[in-house]
C-alpha cells in the first residue's frame, strides 16, 4: 500500500488522529475528522500545539503528562479531557497517546474519540438513577427487589429500617429465608406456601397481610404488594415488593372493633346532628334567596313610588288644585308612605337597606324608649326593663335598632293578646365554639345581647322554622303583614349579628338579638330633622336617572324647590355634561344604571373636574357599589327611594352645606366698568354662539324662560349665517369655536352700524383688545342668576 493511500485512510478515519513532534510539540498531521470537529484548518493547526486545543491542560501540565512516554516508563497513555473548538465551545474526548520512535525523530501519535454523546447518556443515566434513589430512599414504604431466582437484589433505606437487616446482609439470599421463614407460633413456613413468592411464577400481582421476622427475632405485621417485573420483551425477570408495618393499624382496628357498638351510636347521633345542621343550612339558603328576590322587588317598587309621590306633590303644589282634590292627593300620598314603609321592610329583610352604624349603648336606647313602649303595650301589660351593669357598646344603626325593638314589643303584645308580662333585657355575651357548632350562621365573638320575653301563647315548632319568612304570619287576616320579624332578621344579619328565638306553646317566647361589641365610645349628640321644606338658591343640580318617569318627576320637584336642574339618562351622558363646562353645584345620581360607567366612577371623575361639586346618591335598592356589607361607605350621602319633597329638600341643603358649596357671582364685569343692574322691560333677540350642545341648550332654555327670543349657532360660520338673516340685540359667544377663535368675530360686531351688545362666555383667557372695548365677560361655569343679572328679563 502506498504512503499516499495510507495517508488518505488516516485522513478519512472516523476517529480523530493527531501526530505531533516530540521536540517542539508542533502538529505534523491532523486528520479531516479532527479538523472539522475543531473548526480549524490544517494551516492554522500547523501553528498550534496540543495544549492550545486542550483547555484543561496548560503547557506545563501537558508536558508533565507525556513525560513518562518520553522517559520510556510507559508505552501508552489513556485519559479523558475536553477539546476546544474555534468558536469557543468544547466537547468530551477519549485520548490514546503513544510515542512512535521508528524513523528519524520520535513522534507522538494520538487517537482521539469524541465521547460527548456517551458522556451525555451517562449523565442522563446518573441523573435518572439519582432521582430513583432519592425517591426510593425517601419514601416511608419499604421496597424490596428479587431476581429470577427469588434472591434479594435491592432494599431501600425504609426496608432496612423495617427489617433490621442491611442490604449487604440480604444481597444474593432468598428474601423469604431471611425475614419470613417461620410462623409466630414456631411452625416452619415453606416458601411454596408464601403468597409473596407466588407473584413471580404465576406472573400475577398479589397483595395481602403477612407476618415478618425482625433481625432481633420479634414478629411484626406488614401489608404488602408483590408485583412481577418484566423486561422489554415481556419476560418476567423478578419481583418488586412494597411493604409497610401495620402493627399500629391492627391495634387501631382491634380498638375499633371493640368499640363498634359505641361507634354506631355516635354515628347515629352525628347523622342526626348533621341532618339538623343541613336543615338549618337549607333554611338559611332559602332565606338568602328570598332576600335577594324581595330586595329586587323593593327596588322596582321604590322607583314606581318615586314617580307617584313626586307627581302627587307637584299636583298638590299646583294653584289650580281644588281643596277636594288636595284631600284626595293627601290620601294618595299617605298610601305612598305606607308602600314606602313596606318596601323599607322588604329591603331590611333582604339586608339591602342603607345603615349608618355607630357606637351605641343599647341600655340608653331601651331607657329612651320606655315611655313609647308603655304607651304601645297599654296598661294591661306589665313591662320590665333590665340593663346589666357595665354594658358594652355595640356597633349598630340606632334608629333602625329602635324600629327593631318596637317591632319585637308589638309582636309580644299581640302574642299576649294585650295582657301579660313583658321583659326587655340588655347584657353582655360571648358566643363560643360550642354555640357556633349548633348555630352555624353565627360567628364567635363578643356581643351585646338584647332579649325580649313575653308570657304569651308561644310558637309551635312547625311555625318556628318559618317566622323570619316575609309575609308569613300566624295572626288573623288583616292583623299583620308578616314582615315584622323578617325586618328584624334582616337588620340583625346586616349588622353582623345573630338572632335566636326560644318558644314553648302556652309558655311564651324569648327573642334574643346579638349585636357586635365595639370598643369605641358612643357619640353624645344626635341631630334631628324637622319635616319642613328647605328651598334652594338657584343652585344647579345635575340629575342622573335612567327611569324616564322618575327623572321627569325629580326635575319638576327640583324646579319647585328653587333649583335649576339639568338631566342625563346615564352616567356616560352625565360625564359629557360635566366636561362641557356647565356650572354644577350638586350631582344627584341613581346608584344602579345601564351603561359602561358606574355612578361611583362618575362621581369621582366629576369631582376631579369640579373639586367643589357636592354628590348625593339615591336608590331604591342599595346592594350595590356604594353599600358594602350593608353599610354606606365613609363620606357617602344617600337618600333612599321613595322620598318626600321635605326629605329631598333637607338632604340637598345638608349635602351642599357639608361640601361648602356657595354661589358667589361668577359674572365678571370689565375692569373699571360699573356693575350692571339686572335689566327688565322688553324681550330681546339674542344670538347664542356655543359649540358645546348641552351648554347651548341650557343657556337657550334659560333665556327663553326669561322671555327672550333666541338664535343658536355652533360655529363662527353658523353665527355669520344667523347675522345675515336677522340683526340680534345681543350676542353671547364663546371664545374657542370649532372653526377658529371668536376675537375677529367680536371685533367685526363692534364695527357694525347696528352694533349688538356683546357678552363673552368663556372659561379661558379673554384677549386684551376685547377686554379694553368694555365687553362683559361671563365666566364658565356660570349660574342662571349671573346670566339673569347681565341679560335681564323681558317682564
């Protein structure tokens, strides 16, 4: 074979071949496989030495490595290292290095094999083995493996701890002969009878309980599972056994059997208790569902009542209403009030009435009601009130608490048929876990308990489960609505409390209400509102209500109260009005409305634009955005539907006063110009130039109301068109319009022969050339009073 052919074979060999000189370690030959793997050309390799591609062996260490070959101490070296490629990456290699001395000078010959793939496989195998070892050695289950001769081939740590034998002591021995060779009574236990060892020959998993022998000689019970192991061809090659010590389990089983009768009795008792709790839970869920239904009904009912009430009050205020008609209207208003009371009771039951809880001393409430309770009960009922010393304060709405006590006293009076003994008690109580176990609807903690006890007819067990249901009553037809206890139940639950009724037929009834204790001190002063109408002073109210009839009624009511009202059907429309720049003193909005924007978000965004804006919410159904857990958020003002004109007038004034809203004159006369008095006498033709539709509409409506003739324009082009049609007496114009600034337009008006009076209505800067011409400025947001002062009325 020629030298060239031999060189070709070496160059194309699968293994990497390196030949380098012994004296200077320069490469003479690096075959193709090595060059390609390194990514280095033959020319580049001619300038390199072995340590240049072996990052683990610097020059000194490599020279020391090959020195035994040079000294003749060995004829071959075998080692593993890594080679570094031209791109900086490395790969694992197996190196076989020898010194060839034939020829002129000795040469090193290295046959190198890339073992990266084998290394990866080994690492993966080691990782898998480590995970398996970790699993087997950290489980509490004892695991054994037996080979095809039924000799032990593996035991985990748990198996060693359970048997007392180490794996080394059992390796290669039949496991049965080590830990399972005798019965506890001393009889031999042949392997042929062992169920564990039958798993292998029968190729079937078996499980059960057996008795093993510990290394120290004592017997112990185990539960086992023996499963045959198969290879990839499905041949059985051994058995894997899982076992655990069940001595304690058997003791527990024995104790369980010994007390089986007692357990059966306890189970029967527990089932009975569970059925009772389930019955209470079903009742609670039913009450919750009824509460949701009644709350929704009350909401719609309140909206209808608001329309009826508002229109009745408008009719009554109409001077054309006759005395006879006024009397009928009064009767109708009384009916509305009764309906409102009914809706209020329904909301109370549904836990959806707005509450203002505060620290209250229940003893003070009871003593303050003493005279009223005695008048309610009459002379034939003896009443006793008992208030414990050191009574805690509770957190509750005091006005609703008075209502609750009155309802309970009236129910007691009816149960005693107007004659008997009634006791009202107030004390401190703590509900513990044992009580909660039997009353799952209650929460453990400290409470103020108020108990109302009568010696009347009592309530049957059948009716006791239904007493909280709305409209359920045992009274004769016409003698009760069935909402008294429903209202009490809803109020107590909404206040975070608990209610319990104890009754025996013919003996009487005790109703206990538990109200959460508070450490806070009770307020000393309480304000009372008188049922009088408080009129406004022409403040602007933005009414946001989706119900057309309710909205129309409210607009009319506000007009009679001396307010100027602007209306919007939803929060999105209302925000557009706010952003127009109209002067608004109060936002009066329903809570629940259609549309993307919520009423609370509307209020927040409106107050951001108008910091002094007062906000009053209204709703007939308050389980919504401003009432959380039945309690109004701090700082929120709410008037519940339906409301009277007196309540509405008082609430609006109260909210305006709290917000510090005032109505100073926003009209801004020109500097050094005397203030103009309100004009009267003669209707004017007034051109209103304003691109914001809502501002223009409201201003035109006001001017029409003052008896003037109005023209409208939403741009400078439209204003010019109106001027071409008719000469106005006055022009009220914004400064910024869609098609330009109004400065040139105003100067043009000033140069006309029939020069109209000009008023600038703007929230921005007025140019000096306009101000210097003696033109009045109406600053946005402006009120109707300011407009009236400048424009005057036609009367």
